[in-house]
């Protein structure tokens, strides 16, 4: 297992990806970070390199720049609210699999960490549309020839200090996080914990490929 990580990270202009990015930049176990965005993140740091690429349905033009890394934190995602199943399927399953398959062609020595969601349905037959699509994405990612693949299923997430990109709902409901953490500890974690957990599994592996909230807590506390 690698002592330090060179990380590819997507979704840094969203709340989840930004929170994970901040942990990567602060964590001494991460040596460098490549972020791939449709627009500039606005961040600069000695560890950080950024590629602006608008079309995530075709990353082959930048594929040669994705070698030399041993972890990928895929935090890019969209809400299913207001979307038809074909539209959500395209923006979730098709986009994620294209990115992962292209990366696997260039660099298999990677621990691929995919941000899924609490309640994901790996049977692919449930009634909840987003859960079926996420479940199929998890299943097919697990078939790729990476060093390891982990599906992270966070629930309610607490933002990290200094975050710029917050979901609108979080701006109004973020104050409720301590209550949820106390009452429903298996549903709430912080983005700092999520980042620490991704770093931990990428270095050391884990007994399960599906990482639930209680696993995130455990992994984040690992020295």
C-alpha cells in the first residue's frame, strides 16, 4: 500500500468535493492533488494542479495527464430532483463510467473512491429511481480493474470551515447538524471525516467496499 497519495479529485466546485479537497490539501499523507473542473475552483496551493475541462462525457483529450496518481476521489454528482430517469442516468451512470473507464485504461494502480449516497440500491430493482441508478453505478465500478474501488454512502454532511460552495439547503439547515449527529449517528458525518476516510481506505484498504456512515466515522479516526 502507498505511504503517500497523489490524488485526482472531481467535483471541487461543489460542496462535497470542496470539503474533500480542503482535507487533502491539509493532510500530510496527500502529496499532490489534481482537480478537474468545468470552471476554476478559485483555489491555489503548492500541492494543487487544476485542469479546466468542460465535457466530462469525453475526457480522452486530457487522459494522458491522468497518469502518475494512485487515488481518485470522484465527488462529482447531480441531484435527481426535477430530472427524468434517462437524464439522471446519463449524468450519473454514463458520465461516471466514462471517466472511470478512461482512467482505468491509463492508470490501474488507483484506489477509486466514488461518492454514492445513503440508501443506494445495489439490486437495481427498487422503486426509488436515484437509488437504482446509483446502485448500478456502484456495481459496474466494482468490475473495473483498479487496485481497489470503494463506494462511499454519506448521509447528512457537515461543511468544513472556510468552504465557499454550500448547498442552498445547508445554508438554512446546517445549524441542525449537531442534533442529527446526536440522534442519528449512523446518518451524519462531516466532510472532514469523509476526506480522512477516503485517504485511509486508499492507503490501507478496508474490509468492505461499501463505506457507510459508521465506517466513515471509524476510518476518520484511524491514525
